[in-house]
C-alpha cells in the first residue's frame, strides 16, 4: 500500500508537470506555425489541461480498466463544477461573459444530454449500458464542431490574449514536447497501475478510486488555474477553464477512449452518468436564472456541500 501510494503521487507529479512542459512546447510550435495567441489558448492550452485525464484513460482502456476510465472523466467533470467552481466562487463571485452564456454553457449541457441519451437508449435496446464506437464517433464529431466554433469565435479578435505565448527555439520546443510526452506516458501508466493495486488491496470498487483520488488528481491543473484566477478576480478564466475542460473531457477524451475500447456502464455506476448531467445543468441553470450572470459565494458553498455529499454517498454504497 505504501509503495503503491508513493507511485501514485509520483505519477500525479509527473503527469501534471509534464503536461505543463508539453503545453509550453506545443504552444511554441503552434506559434511558429503562425497561430494566433487566442486560438492557441482555446485549443492547445485547453487540451493541455485535459492531458492528465487523456493519458490516464488511454492506459485504463489499454488495460481493460474501463471502470477507472469512465469514473476518471465523469468524476473530473463533477469535481470541476462542484469542487473547483465552488472554491473559486467562495474566493470571489464569478461573473460570466455573455458569449459564454450563449455558446459554451448551452453546449456543455447539450453534451451532458447527449451522453445520457446514449446510455439510456443503449439500455432500452440491449438491456445493458455501453458507450460504443458509434457513440464515440458522435462525441468526436461534436468535438470537431466545438473546435470550429472556437475558431470562429477568434475571428476579429486574433490579437486579444490574456497571456502572450512564447516562441522558443526549435531545440527547446522539441525537448519540451519529447520530455513532456514521455512524462505523460509514464505518469499515466503509474496512476492506473497504482490505482488498480490500491483498490484491490483495500477491497473497494475501482470506480470509487477513479471517482475520487484519480479524478481529483487529474483535475489539479484546473483547480490551480481557476482558484488563482478567482483570487485575481479574473472570472472569465476561472469559469472558462472549467467549462472548456468539461467539454474536452466528454467529447474528446471519452470519445477517444470509447473508440479504442467500448465502455460498459455497470448498473451501480449509472448514477455517475445522471450526476454528470446534473452538474452540466447546474452552471447553466444558476447563470440563466440569475439576472446578473454571476455565481455568488453562497452558491459556491452549496456546490461544495453537494460535492462532498455525493462523494460520501458513492463511498457509502461500497460499504453496504
């Protein structure tokens, strides 16, 4: 247990640090290819914050650990909204720009509905829930639409950016890409192998490990980004980071994972699908109902209470 816990921590450190290096190298490469800073932020950097979930899922799919793969993605989304947005709103009320209210928030809810519908119709037709390659193709198609929508949103704003993207030398760019990718691979494998061993030795379902330790660990980049942004009173980054990551997690990461390996959804894990839909609807409902498009501090506290109540409920199920 001690060795596996240590390897799990090492895996998270390698995964998160190397994701930063990979993003820095990929951003430099994109800059050399004459992409605008804003477009790089919407695509390369957004992908980078979801890289930990991606590599964990790739190794989970390869090892036929589909429970961890599903729990990691959906657990990260639940964590992003309830824990990360909750903490961010407690630090500073989060106001949402009108373009996000019109575009990303409805798309995020739509994706939650699509995933839930896939599982529902799978149960209705076959008697069991499976996210198969047809579902994966639909999710990836939505992802391509999201990229197109992001690209269109940059038209006329190419010179607007919150942070200037650095153009590094070719040598440093290739080094960062290589070391970053290698670290993501090593970290992802360490996390999956260690999580499986810990679940086995503790005698608990792998889903719980994926939903808690793995999901929170892979969400650390989003946690750091959003909390720091909230502290600096930069609401756009705080909430945009979370919603963008949630969209990436479902349509790209879950899409790629289920294309590689069909993901069966056990009956006891169906509530994770419905919970993902619920947390997709929460920011949409709160912001649309509120007249000022703001997530208030008291609402952030409610988010946190919901998160810990839900995790407590999932853990209690395994103890029965």
